[in-house]
């Protein structure tokens, strides 16, 4: 049996035809209606010349239309490539040049930008005669007849490397299926309760599609939001009463700061970035009926590890044990390696980058960490972010975790700065708590008695905000470092020490 992503909704439409497949705001669509619409869109795309192996770019804001486009692409064997709606014209041109899409489906707001980037465009929601969904409305709702293998790629997740140039993570039907069900799934292959799953991730991100498909595998609804701010998230909770939610810590912080009842939740999961003990305690208080988990994975590998409810108290700070779908090992330098059937096929048209990332079947994650005596995985930083200072190795994430426990520190990022004496100098970029005196080097170092001296910051830079990735909340360390180097330590908010 082929494990094909287009079958997820087709199967649900047989078993639960009138059940809600997805919602966005006040709008909903059933499994039966989504299945039929996906078939009509598939026929329309075939009529526009899209074929097996072609790339379909999809550039729009969050919309239920995207779900039909995603399924339609999978059913004809094309490769769905969702693009961030906030891309600049320059970024779009570079991505179009890299992806070489056969078509780019765009909403009206982005039509001119896609054409300027040199893409062949089909519009959405423009009411034009050549609008994709106008064409689909007149197309057949019968299944398309296409020969597919589950090893074929069906989606490309765009992820930037250290240079900022995009890399397209090409993932097969089979890998996505295994990521989203049974042992690979974040929610264990079955979401408890009938309220569906509320996802805070946008639909250009791996996390967004991971939870869409997990919901469909459980034959329950996925609830989408246009923004992951507190009012939008809480409005969705109140309207849909979801059974499960996954949010990065930064989004949970927003949600927990707002009023509202989270008693409907049976799953309250988090991960991706550092998870503080206080967040987990607040979640327990606000969502008393929910089990918790801390999850770790990537676009390239899928789910890698999870720390489950019954393990949280004993193993705080860990990301848990490896997922049943794969095997974890560590290179001599501490880099985490993963092997399993959920791995990507490749980086699209980047053979050298693929060969560097996947060697002898092992994915080299770039994350530095270790496995403790009980088999639990701990992530201490990124390989390219490791600071070499005075012959010693410093993991920024470890220092950041300690700094966040100090009074007066609202947020922080640790980076290495070029230094003739030390090779690299440990620099703490700090957002102080409102109304608190700006901490200097001596104050910070005095509070870090649990860390070796060589890990202590030798310079402090004060800032108003730490730049983070919008979808996952991870520190944009290269941007932080470049900003500090550019300012050359001359700003009035800089504090130095030795």
C-alpha cells in the first residue's frame, strides 16, 4: 500500500464526510467538501499544464483555499512549495529562480510581485476568468488518474542556511505520513477529544503542515489562525473549543497572559526553543485537563524526540527520548545525528548541501547536545553557533538559560564576537526588565556561579528586543552578532568587562 498524502482527506471523507476538516475564523469546510474541492483543483491544475514532478509555488495569506491546493498538488504528483506571505520582491525573485516552479498560485495582493519575479502565475480569489478556483468550479470532482509512488516528494519547506540563501527541504509522501501518525506524531497518532487541533504555525512552515496532517490523520479538524497573537488565538479557542494546541513558548506566553478558559484542552504541547519551568507550571494551572509535552524536531528529519507528561518533572530541560520512528546518535563533537524513514529526500537541487547534511544515512542536525544516563536528549546549542573562547567551547543556549534566571533579565541572546586575545569573546545581549537598572558585566558574572568562568560573558550589550524567527521564536543569532559588530561597541547602552 502506498502512503499518499492525498488519501488522508479522501479516507476521512468516506468515514466522516460531514465532520469539519478545517476552520479559519468563522469559515469551516467538511471532509467531503474539501475532498471534492481538492479533486476539482487537481483537474484545473492539470488543465494549466502542471504535471507529476513539477513544482507548484503557493504564495498567499492564510486561507482554507491553501488546503485544497496542497491536496490537489499531492494527488497529481506535483510538489507543493508554500512561500511566506511577507517575502520582499527581492526575496521572491531569488526563491522563484531557485525553485523553478511550473506555476505560482497567488492571491491578488501578491500577483504583481510574482510576475515581476518571472513566474508563470495563476491567480486566486480575483474573479478573473483564469482564476484557479473559477476554473476549478467548472472542473470535475472525480479522482484524478495519476501513477504515484509514496517515495515521490510532495512538499518543499524553504529553510534558510547561515548565509540566508534558501534551501528547499524536499519531503516524500511516505516520510510525511510517518511523521504524522502512530509513533512519529506529536499527539501520538490520536488526538484525545473531538474538538480538533488549533495550530499557531503559518502554512509556509513545516510545523503548520505537520499539525494539519496530524489532525486529518485523527479525522478531526485543524483550526487555523491568521495571526498567532493572544486575541486571535483566544478567539479561536472560545469559538472552536479545541482538544489540542501546540505553541512555541513565546506564543504560549501571549496566550497565558490573556484572559480566557483553556479547560477544553486535552493536549497543551510546546517545544522548538528553550522551555522554562515557569511556563510549564502556568500551563498546568490554566489548562488543568491537558497533558503536556516538550517536542523537538526539524523540517529535514520530522519529529526527533519528545518529553512526555510523566517525564516532565524528572527531566526538566531535556527534549525527551528519541521518537519511535528513528535512531539518535551523537558525533564525537557532540552534534546530534538522526536516522529513520522520516528523513527528507534531499535539499532541492543542492547535491553538495544534501551530501553534507546526510552521510551514510545519518542526518547531521547541526544541534549540539548529549544523551544522559537514562537515554534522555539534551540540546545545548547549534554547532555553527558554538563559541570558541580561550581554547574552550561555549554553548550559547546554556549561558542564555542561566542568564534568564537572573533578576532584571527579561530576555537575552549570547553570541561570540571576534577578539584578538580570546579568539572569540562571549557577549550577552540583554533586554532588561522595565524599571530595573541595566545589568553590567560584573553583575551578570556574579550571578552565574553555576557555570565555569570561561562561559561567563565578558561584554554586555543592552537592547530593546532580541530578533527571533517569527514562526518558531528561535534567536536569530547571526542578526544579533552582525548588529553588535556593526555598532562596534560604541553605543550608549554597551557595557564591557574583562
